[in-house]
C-alpha cells in the first residue's frame, strides 16, 4: 500500500510574516523571563490565540497552527513554536 504524504498548503507572504512576528514575540518574552500567563494574555489579545485545557491536555491554536501538551502552558507554547518553525520550513520560509 502506498503511503500518502500530507498535503502542504503554501503560505502566502502575509501568513509567513504573521508566524515570524508571533515567533519573535515569544522568543523575546522567553529571553526576558516574562511570566507565561502574561505571554499567553498578549498572544490572545494581539493574535487571537486560543488555549483550552481538556481531559488533561493543553490545546493552543494561533494563526492556524495547533499544538498540544499534557504538562503545562509553557510546554504547549514551546510545542507551538516547534510546530510553527516546522510549518515555515515546509513552506521554504526562514523562521
């Protein structure tokens, strides 16, 4: 049986720029040791991020990129950063 590859939808320039902006914000806040709750509030306010805790799992969605983590909010933000960087790399964009 032939293995199907997931379809990768190209990012338009605005989407790529939005991901880079959000990534830069998260990295700056992490470097400044800003509290995770403040980072989360800023992401929700400025970028429409949604965070849910369902059945022991944190679910984060920002700019069409979703991530999950069972440990903590900081963990789900780190998972989202990895997913966003992967998405930019798949599209041939620089993170």
